[in-house]
């Protein structure tokens, strides 16, 4: 998610990563924890909650580790498990538009609750949508 831009002097300047823009590991951990808290608490997320094991501790860690690298921070997930093979790892779970939309709504709510700046939330939601839509493996 990092992008290079041209500065007025012609030098390439590196824009901050999404990881840096949200505030690094501490803020990302808070966001992931809020995401899973909402999934556990809010009836509107029952569909995606049902796809998870009874305890969410492992899911919290794996999502946090994955998102660190995906957002341009440390590759915690890859160092532990290798390539994420994200779609392949989710194939056993029925994911249609309903599950995609619940996931996105839950993540949007979590980002808002932990105070991620609106422009960053919008940027992330666009990328999250692309990934979540690609994860669909069932019609509907």
C-alpha cells in the first residue's frame, strides 16, 4: 500500500505507509481487538462470527500479524507462517457477499471506534473491499 510520489524538485519521496498513518502496532492492535470485540458482541455480525472458532484469540493474533505486513509494517505473519495464501486459507469457509459486507462493516466500525482518521479509513476500506471481494467463494 505504499506509493512513491514525485516531489516538486524531482526527487522521489516515499509517502508514509498505512501502517504509519494509523499509528503503528499499538493502534493496529487496538483496531483488530475492537474488530473481534464487535464481531462477538453485535448481532449484525453473527454470520462472520459463526465462521470462527469459539475463542477468537488465535484469529486476533493472525489478523494483527497479517495486517501489520499488509499495511507496510513488519512482516510478523510471513516470519511465522510464510506466504499468507489468503484466499486458499479461506476456501473452507463459505464467503459470499453477505459475509464480505459484514466483515467490511465490522472493520469500518472498529476503525472509527479507535479513532483512525477518516481519510485513512476511506483508503483502507477501498483496499479492504478489493481483498474481501476477492475472498468470496460462494455465489450471492
